[in-house]
């Protein structure tokens, strides 16, 4: 399970399992990656629910 985060400057992919972790990124600063990861952590339950609604299971 993963989530993509996009901004005008680049994008990042975060794994949600087994723990939230950066999988890859392009064009983002360390600060932007950190902020994106914090947002993913804050909204983890919503992201997981949306994933299950979209992909099933």
C-alpha cells in the first residue's frame, strides 16, 4: 500500500506498510519531503480508507 504526493516542484511516493516510509521522490527539497511525510502520517487513516474503497479489500 502506498500513496503519491505531488507539488508543482516534484512528487514523492510513500509506503504505508509496514511503516510509513519514503519510497522515492523527484524534485522535492528535504523540507518538502518532511512536510509531506508528516501530512501522510496525520491523514493515514483517511488514506487507508480511500485505498480500500478504490482498490477493494
